[in-house]
């Protein structure tokens, strides 16, 4: 499905974007306020939404909130259009669940490239979701049971939040290999990477406190989750 809904009150921009996207194989529909956009989504099926922040009446942020709260459209990819230089708009949009953003004015080719990237990522996530993950991961003193959503350290249960659980699962599956902060943010937090956003580091810090900073491997104590400066994090493998 390649139907794209454009929600923007700039009629000329909507016409230009729709014309360009149509030439790239997309089927476009346009509406010019937030309420009309939500109505269109409720009555149609789309692959992606291009949503402007500045809309009459219901603004883009509130429209995005409602899209994410709706069972029908919660997982629908959304690319937000923001005023150039408005970093606050970008951050708020990503925090609310936008998949990406593009500041105005923009090159239509960049818009197409971003839309294709979002759709590829969404398709990959669907394929990964259909493949059942391993029920249990056991490494050193940690046992993660995905089926029961439990974690044990040396046989004792560890109380983790959902984010911490998913973060640990990713680190365990990749033990011995550096996972970039960008990959952690996208996979665990489900949003685009922002170098100024330190939330993933806070989650790692909390995980370290709950699991213990050190782990014994082959008779020696090593750092359980090591910070690789400027890159990301590495979980200690069985061989240290």
C-alpha cells in the first residue's frame, strides 16, 4: 500500500507535494486541518501521514496525540513538517511518537527519501514481529525469560521496567558487540536518535544499578555494561 495522507493548511504546498509524490508512485490525498485529517484516517487506509505542526484549530501535536491513542492508527508512520529552526517542535514531535520530521522549506526529493526510509523501517519491524524471539536468554548470571517477562540474577528475580527489560534483551542478544546509542534509541525507545537526548543513558544507568555494575566471568570481575565513549554500550560476553 502506497497511499499517503498530507495534512497541511498550505494548499499550494499540498498540491506540489502530491504532484511530486504521485510521480514517484505514491497515491496522495490532502486535507487542510487536523480534525479533517483524523476523520480521513478513521475512514480510510494509509501507509503514512505527512503532518504539519501549524494547523488551524487542532494543531499537529494534538492530532499526533490522537493518532497514537487510536487503536486503528497507533502504529501508522507519521512524518512531521516543522518550521525551520524550531528545534522545540522537532523534539516535541519525536517525543509524541513522530517517526521523523522535516523542516520547511524542504527539497521534495528529501521528502520522498525520508518517506521511503520510514516505510522500509516499518516493513522491517513487521517482519521482525512475525518471527518469535527466543523465549529465554541465559548469559553469565542473568536469565531473561521473554515468555513470562521475567529477569533473574543468580536465581533471584529483578524488577525491571518495560524499557529496561527491552534494553537488557537487546544487550544480551548482542553481548560482546558494541551497540550504538542510535540503535538503542531506535530499537528500545522507538524514536529517532537525537545526540542531545540522554534518556537512553539514564535507562542504562538504572539497569546497571539493578543488575550490579560488575559480573564474574572465568574467575575475574569485569564491567557488566561498558560505555564505549562516543559510540554506545557493550554487554560483557561469556568469555569476558
